[in-house]
């Protein structure tokens, strides 16, 4: 891992010189170090910083199925994740694990470089932004790792359950053990709270892979929702929407029968707060990956998501509604998720009317023009159930369902047993099963001595 990180840093620095021309020329470019705030920002603007969200968690969800050769032709990581096997990686490294820690390492390099660069009246705006950018990115990668390799957040045991190793310096010699789940979430929240005070309020509409204050609030809302701290999730969702609350009106667009339906580049899609995409395992952009039939059938014929997310002519109903607009699955932050977070937290706080208002604001932008009938719940619990149903339908294949299953399985009324039919067997994953936590790659356990997840 140390050699990988050193190689990564050399590549990043060389790329910054040759492509961005931000770093000064040196006799040996491998020894180039960030010397100015522009140098630091160049490291953060390397495209890979928004191209490596965790991908394996979606592989274990109940939103899709693969049969026959569609499954057997996939990599062993995909097949093992699909079947919730004990050994996912079969002794091989995990691209999810490596890529996330590579990006965290880059963020730490930036933060340490900024500590050595004086903040002056002349560079204060750029210095603040670079620091906020690095902290935000470190937080989102720690969050991704925690939702795959750390124990689910359980309020009563978070202080003893194991989370992930928290690498907070650029030192390659430091032997880091696993933090607790509580410590992991505290670090993510600390990074985001500091970032939100440094980042600009306005979203850069042409570069939505650059974070903003709204993005920090949105990610805080997501994190607090996972923690089941519904008051703080509500507060941060509200703060995000106070800055940016645009929803894309699906009735304003003609949807093609096949192909990718959303604008390319994705900067044209007004809902996006922060662009972030998953590592691509060739599953969720694959025409042979079929969406769960009950899930597909739950969309009303007047619900434009039914034709926006799925092809109307193909026999196999595969998902095509990536907000990334490209060949990768979007797992970033968008206003639709934030509305759903605020709606859910209102319902959990007993405010059925406010919950319905947020849900109706979203769904009215998803229905055929003039056909949506506003939802009026009888009580808060009924509203909650409807909101969770719509949450699954709206946020399909965004790296969110796995976290929702881990969270909702802790509530008896929402706990769900997952099933796969892999002939001749039916495989089951019970609620709160240890296999809701991915194993740490064997090579990492052997090199660092960190505790493995029991499966």
C-alpha cells in the first residue's frame, strides 16, 4: 500500500505539472512538492478525485438481479458480492479500498501543504477553498469506506463497534488501527463542519465536482440520517435547501425510448449539488442487469421516472437513469435526496404535514404534467412508510440503498430479508447479518494487523 501511495503521489504531481502547469519545473519532477495554493488546488482538481466512490455496496442490494451467464460472466468480486459470500475478494486487493485511501492520502498531502503555506489577505479566498475542498473530499471518502467496511451505526454500540482506519496524516509509516464507529462518524462530521465554514455558498454550475457549502450541508444530512440523529439530519437538510433547492422537472423533457436519458455533460442537470461517481464494476450500466420486477412495477404509469430510468422498448428492464449522464453510476449529492431526507425526518418527528409538503414538492416534478395528485397522509407513520418507498424508487443505484438497509434493519417494521435465486439454491441475507459488512481485504489485514470483520 505504501508503494501504491508513493506512486500515486508521483503521478499526481507529474500530472499537475504537465497538464495544469501549476507546479514549477524542477530537475526531478518526482521530487516536486506543492509550493503555492495553486499547486495545492491542482492536486484536488485531478479528475480521479471524483471518480472513485465505493461501488461494491450496490452489488449487495435488492434492487437488481442477474441470471445465468449474465452472472457467471462477471468478475469474482461481483459474483461473490451478489451472493453475499464470506470471501468477497479471494485474497486479492480491493479497488474500492485502495482508491478511497489513495484519495484520502491526496487530501492529507494537501492539508499538510496548506499548513506550511501562509494564509494572507492576497490568497485567503483560495487558501480557504482548498482547505475546505480537501476536508470535504476526505470526509466523503471516509464515509464511503465506513458504509462498506465499517459496522453499521447503532446508537447503543457505536462507541465499541469497529469502524475503519482513520488516516489523517500523509505519513506512510504510521500504523493505524481501526477506530470505533463513533470515532469514525465524529471525524467525518468534524471534517464537514470545518469544510462548510470554508467553502463558498454558491455552487460552481460549470464544475459541480467542486464542493460548496450546500454540498457540505447535504452530506452532513446524509450522515446524520445514517446515525439516526433525525433532528440534526433535518437541520442540515434544511440548511442545504435554504441555499439551493432546485428540482428538475421531468415533464419538461422528452424521454428517449432507449439510451441515456439525462443531459450530458451532467452539469446541465439542475438538481446536482455535487458530482461524484462510483467505481464501475460493469453492472449498473449493463443491459443484462435486470431491475427487481416488484420495484419496477411499483412505479405508476403517470410517473415519468418509469420511462426516464428504464427503457420502454427493451424486454429486460435495466436501469439507465444515471445522473452522471455518462457510463458511470452517479453517487453524488442532489436536491432530490435532500428533500427526501427532510421529509423523512419531519415524519419521524411527528410532523406529517411538513413531511408531505416535501414529498409532494419532489413528486410533482416527477409526474406527467397536470396529473399528480398531492399526497395527504393520515398520520406521521403512514407518511414515513410512503417516504421510504419513494426514497428507494428515487435514489436507485446511487450507493444509498445498502446504507438504508443497514439502518432500517434496526427497526422491526422496516427490517427485510433479502433473497437471491442462484440455481439450484435460494440464498438469503437476514436483517443485521454480519455480511452487511464487507470483509477487509486479506492483504490489508496481513500487512497492518487490523481486525477483520467476522462473516
